[in-house]
C-alpha cells in the first residue's frame, strides 16, 4: 500500500473493524485473519493495542510540523551567530 513519495496509506476504518470482528465475534485466529485480509499479524496486534489504549482502532491523526521560522532580523542573527564562532 505504498503511495507517492514513500508515504504509506492507512488501512480503512471499515477494514479495521472487519478484522477485529472476524477475530472477536467469528473466532478466527489472528494469524488466519492476517492471511485472509492480507495484512501483517503485527498490524493486527497494533490495532488491538490501540483499541486497548484509546477505545477505538481509528487512524491516529497526523501531527503536522509548525511552519519554519525565517530570519527577519539579519543583524541580530549575525550577532547571535558570532557568539558560536
């Protein structure tokens, strides 16, 4: 499930629920669910862990970085930088 620029697309919420239901309600083993749904056993374990911690298997919201700060006062920056030379 790789996308452009090496980004990984998250599994859908619907698939996550189906996998969890298959294991808990239908009684299939995690290893079998892994093969049936073509996902790793580790991924299933992570979903169980996430649900135990948060109560849901939803995708974690992505943390975006803050905008890069730009130097606006070059004289002040030069004075600052001289202290490190």
